[in-house]
C-alpha cells in the first residue's frame, strides 16, 4: 500500500460572508436577483429549443 504523503490541510479561519439577501444559505424564491432569474429563463428557453429540435415538440 502507498503511504499517504499529502500535507495536512491548514486550518483556515472561518469568515462569515454576508449574503445580499440577509441570511445564510441560498436565497428564497422571492429574493433571487433579477439577473439570476433572467439567466435561468434563458437557459430554460435554450433547453426547450434543443428538445424541440430533437423531437419536433417542446416538453
């Protein structure tokens, strides 16, 4: 068996990041920034177009 030669990870100080929505974790639906929502809609449209191109109908 190989001996583990990896260096132990140094302990990094935990830095709390203030999220723009004011609480830790992902934003709730009503807090999603508009540019993020716009990117999601565009991605959904692209996916629907690709599906339509393959099958002839949108899902």
